[in-house]
C-alpha cells in the first residue's frame, strides 16, 4: 500500500468538479470514501489495491475530515460485491482495464522477448514492462505476476544464449568461463539455487525490489506529468497551445449509432473508441439536444 505524507494526500485525494460529481452518485458515505481512496492510490500508481478502512486508517481519517466533516461512518469492511462495483467504476472513469492473462500475456511477452535481445538488465526489462501497461491503459498486474513474467522472459533469453554458446564454444572454453566465478557465467551456464530456502529468500527479495522499482518508475512518471502540465499552462498563456482537438468524424459516427439505438458498448466497439469516450460524447449530444 502507498504510504502518503500530508502533501501526498492533498495531491492524490484532491477532487475536481467532475470527480466530485461522480463521487456524489454513490449513495453511502462509506462507499464514497472507499472510492476516493481507490482513486487516490490509483493516481499514485495504476494498481487496484485491496484494503479495508483499518488498513489505511490515516488516509481514511483525512478524507472523512476533509470531505465529510468527520461524519460518523460505518468502518466495517465493504462487501466484496460492492468493492468490485467500485473498482469497475474507477476503471471506467480512468479509461483503464484490468490485466487479463488470456488477452494481455501473449502481446506483453512478445514485446519483452524483443526487449531482452537488446538489454538483459532486469531494470531495463521492468521499465519496458511498466511502459507497456501505461501505453495500453492497463492497470498494473500484481507483483507476483510481474515477477513471473519478467523471470520467464529473462530465463528464456538466457536459455537461448546458452544454446547458442553451447553450439558455438568448445567444452574447454565453457569450463574456463565457469572457473572465472563470475555471477553472469553461473547464471548463463550453471543452475539456479535448488533448495526451497534459497528460492523463498530470492522470491522475497525480488518482490521487495519490484515494489521499489514500481514506486520509483511512477514517481518519475508523475514528475514528468507535472512538468508537462506546467508547460501546457505556459503555452496556453502565450496562445500557443489549444489542446487535443476532438475527432469530429468519430463524434458524428457515435451520434449516428446512438440515434439508431445502439448500446454504449456496441457503439464504442463499432466506432473504435473507448467506452469512456463514447459516454462523454453521448453526454455532450444529450446536452445539445
């Protein structure tokens, strides 16, 4: 779970008018608080966290004080069904989707398999993995999934290199490389630790490193995002930036499908836009009418 400072809370748990309007559609105060918590954590890192109010007591108290005047709220854990509904609302609002192994694993592995041929450094592969999730608007998978994916890719590439070297080098040359006692030599030609104790230690270390790398990568991402926003404001003041222009052709097609009685999902699929874009355009059309 993220560990927010006071400044972090003011940043990540801030609500603009549109977000406040969305929060107000929720009936119960406890569901509103939980949604704000979900959104704040997702802003810091696009991961859907699972938690109870007791797990995040400081953040819970901050939100209750700032937005609900310390109103007396039921602190019992929300039912799983309610949490699932709030997560779906979060993903719809942010335009992200949940990582689905059957759909996303193959293209992710394909990309990473190309990456490791350029650089076998785990941090480099990890950064490319994070970039894939961000570019495809997919919420980050859990640490175990990331670890397994990266480990599989690195292991496959090392096996490929080992096969190439075994086919190219004499047995004497391979023995010389191993005798140098270099970690890279043993990773390439030797065996990984086989006893359960060492495997559990390495697994714990890998999980910790992945958490650190993820936090670092998204801190850098947020800093770039902040600088980009500052640049946009300055450009707007000089009249040099007008924002992304709407795709009027897509809007016209959405209007046509809407008038024909197509559902939101069918319209988004037919036009080739996200569900959130379709909903936004549909709302504009309704306001005009």
